[in-house]
């Protein structure tokens, strides 16, 4: 929620969204694109660091531990629609509920099968994702 407030309710968030949508137009309005891209990378690194710290309580830590989460994270973003924060939130909730239900009803070893099947279905029917912009 703090990240949402920062992105959608502050002037800095407005500048960040403007620079991400059209860097040239944002620079004509006096927005420093390099500064906004650095801020975006910094926010992303902070989120990844926080997620890593929280996940280290539940999963063992080793050099390739992130590879288990990268594909699911991509599916979440692609499912919601690239460029849509709301879509990523809905995609994450959908994937989480689907994994939990599949793990409970089918098998914990097959919990990713319905997730990837739904991803393929969305890619075929709505290539821009559920909330993707044209």
C-alpha cells in the first residue's frame, strides 16, 4: 500500500508514471527521465530486497533460489498486463489462490500446472493480459 500511495498519490509518482509512458514528452515538461529511471530501479531493488528478506524465513537460501520465483513473477505480470499495476495485483491474487487450491485439491507437486495452463489461455485469448493497455 505504501508503494501504491507513492506511485498514484504523490507528485513524484506522477512524474515516474509520466517518464515511463513517454520519456520525451516528460522531459519537455521538465521531468528528469534519468532521475525517474534511477528511482524506479531503486524502488524495484528495495521491493526485491524486502521480498528476499521475508522469503528467507520460509525457504532455504542458496545462489539459485530466485529461479523458482522468476517464472511465476513473469506469469503474474503477463497475466495482469504489462504496464498495469492493478493488473499485477489482481494477477498475483489470482495466481496465489489458484496455487493454493491446486495444492489442496490436486497435489502440491502439480500446483503450477493450472497456473501455466491459465497463462497459456490468457496469452491466446488476450495477448495484452487481463488489464493490458493497447
